[in-house]
């Protein structure tokens, strides 16, 4: 059971086993030393019966905003507190790494930003983050529009083929948004057209196979694939490695091509941030042209793979839950459609028009509040630390030893009755209304004006009670890309179609790994708008 088929893997696998054993031991010991913390006892069935984040929410209401979750000898600290979240993510960020998450993702993403050790991360973040500048995002809006047009055309053709009077089609919109998001991330990050809205291909199958495995691993918080008894999963592991190879070969080819086709004229345009006549506006072009052709191919491949995985299902999920919520709120859907009609008319979407699509933008962020992707952020303390006193439970805070595994529950924060009025209701308008801290010690309340110039509400305006993209130095690098993409795609679908759920909202079962998604698809009735 190895992650890559090179001869260096044997010692690495052994090292992982030793690491896991020592983590388990440290965890066991630290679990014992978190003595004064309220404790929730988890049963193994909590890992399988329903998404774990539901149980974490119930325990949060019962035990407070910082508690210890014990599964036998294994203990996690569960944080649902903005002050503690701010400490872990921003104020003392470098005392933590990604812990279990890095164990899960390293075989897929290598030294990409998400699982990378701090040294590699510092170097690569400096190189990658500037690539997401405003001219790049403006060029991306054109890609979002072109790809969304393909989806709209596909729906129109399917509707056209219907013979019955109602002319509505039944579609799994989760699957459709997944294809759309895959096409967008391929073109935006490495100028590769998966064309998955209209066709199947071995590369697409390999991407879904790899995502499936990443998802499966994320539902287990112990890296079973490194353990000796894991031989029963050999066929799955073999398929996983085959899929990984297909994607890696594809990415290697794209990197080679980008390096060979480097042209000085394009480099100049990129330097001047002139994307107007650039044929290839992708991030890969920026990374190769602006950072020199000598950048290490293996690292570049890890970076691209990371962004492919991080930027695909997450954005697809935002679109899925936005439609799910709107379909249950027809008056809000009509309000959104009226905004799209008045802002866009017959024009194509631009970055400027996105600025005017305020309601659509708020729908996107409200969907991220109710269905955060991922619902949990994972950290492991690298050294002893003192968590600040929260607004519930201990005034003094808790000392935590090195090696403590932490689940920062974004889901709990986003649905906390302490920070949000009617937390479980879909109210995009809530982001326009300030909220005082109401005596919650250390939290500065919610103020939409605290982040001037930001197009979308972010963690700053809610002082870490809203963390759709994390916060601090490891905050999502693609947040604006994803928000713009979701806004453009949602506006274009709503412009043309009315959407209803095929069954009731209760029929839509949730499952979760890295993202929250449906168990059997988001089946909807889609028809052309009558106006
Ligand atoms: C990190 C969410 C889209 C690339 C993160 C984190 C979150 C997040 C919460 C922080 C993880 C942590 O602190 O442990 C989302 C959501 C998205 C989205 C909800 C869509 C709605 C994207 C896109 C890209 C991307 C489109 C790339 C094009 C990354 C990368 C990191 C990251 C590279 C790691 C950053 C670092 O450690 O420096 N994302 N993301 N994400 N995301 Fe996103």
C-alpha cells in the first residue's frame, strides 16, 4: 500500500507508520492532559451514522465552545469559538500545521500549499498568491462566462428535446455544477479544457476517481492506507494510483508545453498585467512566465494538482447549495432573477456587472455560511500553546500540549445562535445589517463596513465568526476566484431558468468528506423562465 511507485517509498511508508504511532501516543497523552476541558464521548457509530459535523454541533450546544472529543484513546479538541479560531488561524498560526489533513492529502497533493510543511508553504505562497491579481480575475470572468454558457446551452438543448407541454427537464444539478466547475478550474489554472459539461474522457474519470479517494480518506481521521492491515483495500489503492498517474501525466504535459511555448511578448504583457490580448490567461502561464522557466516541475505539478482539487468540488458545492436554498425560497429566487435582469439585460457579465449583482453575491456567501466547504478546519499543535479564554466555558482558556489535534468547526461557528439571529434560516440580507457584540467578551461584533473595498463579506467583518475561506496566513488563495465564479454561474443559470426541487427538501440527504454534498444528487426540475 504505497502512494507512489518509486523505490524511495519503502522507508517513507515505514516513517509514516512510525509517525502515526507516535502521533497516536502523543494524542493519547495530550488527551489525558486536557483534563479540565469539558468532554464529549464519541462512539464509533458517530463516524458513520451521519455526517460528523452534526454531532459536533449537538456537543457544542451541550459542552460549550471548546471541548474535548474522545474516541477511545484518541482525543480531538473541538473549537466553535471565534476568539479561539482567530488565535489558532491568525495570531499564533505558525504554532500549528495541518496534522491529519496533511497525512490525508500529501499522497495526492505532494508539497502543494494545503499539506505543505511550513518552509515549502512560505516559499510557494509568495509565488502563487500574486497570480490571483485583479487583471487575472477580470480575465477569468470571461472564462466563467464562456463555460457557464456551455452549461446553459446544454440545458436549453435538453429542454428543446422534451415533447411534453411543460417543457421541464429533470436534472441532477450537483453533477452539472461539478462538470462546470471542473471545466472552469482546468481552463483557469492550467489552460486545459476538460470539456466535461458535454463529454467524458479518461482524464475526467481519473479526476473523479482521485476526488473520490480524497473524499473517502477525509471521512477517516486515521490514515489507514499507511497501515499494514490495509491490504484489503489493495484494488482500490491500485485504481487510485492509476488515476493519479493519468492526471500527473496530463499535468506534466501541460507544464512541458507551457515551458516550451514561453514567449517574451507574453511575458511583457503579463508584466504589465495586460490580459486583453493574451491567448492563455491561466495561472500556469503566470507561474512559468513570471517566475522563470527553471521552476521545479514536480513542485509545479503539486501546485496545480492542489488547486485542481481545492477549487473544484468546493465551488460546485456552493452552486449546489445556493440552488437548493433558492428552490425552497421562490420569492428570493424571483428577487435574484429580477436583479440579474435589471443589471445584465442582454449584456454579458463583466467584473463591473458583478459589482452590481449584490443580491447574487449575498446568496453565494449565505450559502457558504449554511454549508461551509469544508465544514471543519483541521490543525495539530506543533508546540505547547495556551488557547485564549472563550466566551463560554473556561474564563482562563486552556493549555494544550504539543501534538494536540484540533477540529475548528466552521459549521458550528456559522450556525452559532450566539452570533447569528435565526442561524438556520436562509437570509442573504443578513450580511447588510451590523450586529453588536452583545457583551461577548473579546468578540467585536459584526460590521459590514469593517472591510472597505471587499466585494464579498469575509472573516474580518464578522471577527472570525464567519470563516468561509479560513483566515490568517493560510486563508484560501482562490477565494475571489471562487466567489466570482459562483456569482457568474449562478446569475447565468437564474437568468434563463426556473428551478424547483424534484422531491421535498427533506429527501436531500447530506454526506460529507472534504465538502458537504448530497447522497444521491440534487435532482431538480429545470424549465425556461416564462418572462
Ligand atoms: C485553502 C475554502 C476555492 C485554492 C482553503 C481554505 C478554505 C478554503 C476554508 C483554508 C483551509 C485551512 O485553513 O485549513 C474554499 C472554498 C472554495 C475554495 C469554500 C470555493 C467556494 C478555491 C479555489 C482555489 C483554491 C478556486 C484555487 C484556484 C486553495 C489553496 C488553499 C486553500 C491553494 C491553501 C492555501 C494555503 O495554505 O496557503 N480553501 N476554497 N480554493 N484553497 Fe480554497
